[in-house]
C-alpha cells in the first residue's frame, strides 16, 4: 500500500507544471479573479473620472462633478495600489 508521501512524489514527477500551478493557487487563492476585479474597477474609475472631468471643463454642475471626479480618482488609485500589492 503506497503512502501519501509516495503519491506526492509521483504527482510531482508526472506533471511538474500542473503541480506548480496548483501550489501557487494554494498560496494565493482566487488571485486571478482579484486581479481581474482590480482592473475592471480601475477602468470603471477611469471612465467615470473622464466623464466628470469633461463636465468640469464644460462648466456643467461643477458642484457635483468635482466630488465625483475626486471619488473616481480615489477609486483608480486604490485599485492600482491593490493590484500592485498582488
């Protein structure tokens, strides 16, 4: 009857690429999903900041456009920072 250590060794030698990928997933679960979410929210923040900036430049609703612009910039900075931490 083989022991669990021999099963690990067999798995490592049969497919080392798959073993490395699974080990990386154990170290940082859902890393790819988190990175995708960071990029998606950063792009969303960029679009929102661009729209708010155009409203500020056009002079439309500066009172509400400026706080929205600041919020969108903050979201972009936060998402970039979180992405770089990964």
